[in-house]
């Protein structure tokens, strides 16, 4: 019996070198009869479409006229495919020999798994703790952004990193690598395009969980993730605004309806304060450079 096909969708934006590594890994290790590799380029302006067209003629290239964001671009790639599985993969990620095959076998054995992800490692061998996550709470978000949760390694302040999950069901995996069941997407919807960048992966996992689909973290296989590789390792003002706006959107959609007005006001004020601090730090860092 042949392995089911996979539509691998990569959104690129000024990440030509890393994208080449990503595509090489897919060429070598993407299983499944009829699998497709689809690159949606968000108007990189750095020769990325030309590189893909010349070096990877087997890859389907969908060049956009502007940077429409991660979710919207990924949805374009999802829409042109028809395989039973979708692999949403960042251009700064690369798969290994068994990464996708093991996850597909796992999902084939349990029809309620709507999303799966492997262990993610940075190029220096450091484990990327964002490979598995719990849905955020005000307390876990505070622990995450202050670093207290990382220092403690456990407890409610560290919950965002899902430290209690070694393998198995988890609230969310990282958007750098999400293997998704197309039937699940057809039920809950694709990425929410109201997020320009950041938080759309968490939002999708939340909607999957709400409808009874499982998300699975499988550390027996891995992928490389050059974290921040497409942003130069830092978020400029536009990305900071997008990140914090995404936090606000996620809270407003999923938590605010069940919370008091006072609690909502406090959360929105906290997000605004954190944005102000992040923008100030970024401006001071830019001046020093």
C-alpha cells in the first residue's frame, strides 16, 4: 500500500538561502505518491522566485505581488493542493529522513489526530522548546515573557512550554512545522488571515482542539529550525506590532467572551505595555548598532 500524498506548503520572504536548504530536504525526504512541494513567495524582491524556477523546476511556485502574511499565503498553497495531508513548513526549517513518514503513519493509525509535529532543534543542536506548547494563560504568558517560567522549569508559570509532555497529546505545536490532516482543515477552517504573522498557528490548534481534534507531539523524529532565520534573529517595529496584535486577537477571539470586562481591560493594557517596552528596546538597540 502506497503512502498517502502530502502537499508541502512553504511561504517564503527574503529567505533564499534557507529556502534552498528546505527544498533540498523535501526533495530527498518527502514521502507519499503524488506529493507536491508548493512555494508561495510573498514578494521577496531578492530573486527568490527566479531561484526556485531555475533550480527547482519541480516545485510549484506561486509568486504574490505583496507580502500578504503567513496565514494568507499558506492558505493559497493549501487551496491548490488536494492531498490528504498538508505540511506547513517554514523556509528556515529542514526535514530529516523519517520525519514526515513517521508522523503520517502515526496520523494514519489514529484518525482523530488533526495535527502533528516533531521535535525541533536549532542548528547548534539546541532544543527549540516551542516545538510543544500549552495554550497561553495570563500567568503562563507572564512566566514566558519574563523568563521566570524558563528558570523554574515547571509549575504554572512554565506551562506555556508544556514541560509535562514528553510525547503525545499537546495543546499546540510550532508553526515552523505542522503536519495537518486536510479533513480537519475542511471542518475547522484554514489559517485565520486576520493574523498577518504570529499566533495563527496557535489559533488553528485551538480551533482543532475545540472541535475534538488531537494535536500530537512526536519527539522520536526531528526537524531543524533556524529560529528567526527569516527575520535576521530580531523583530523590527512592524513585526513587533504584528506579534502583539496577534496576541490581542487570540485573546479577543478565544478568551475575552468568557472573562469580565475588568480582566479584559487588564490583559489588553498588559499587551499594550509589553509592546511599548519591546518597541523602546528595539529603538535603543538600533541606536547602539
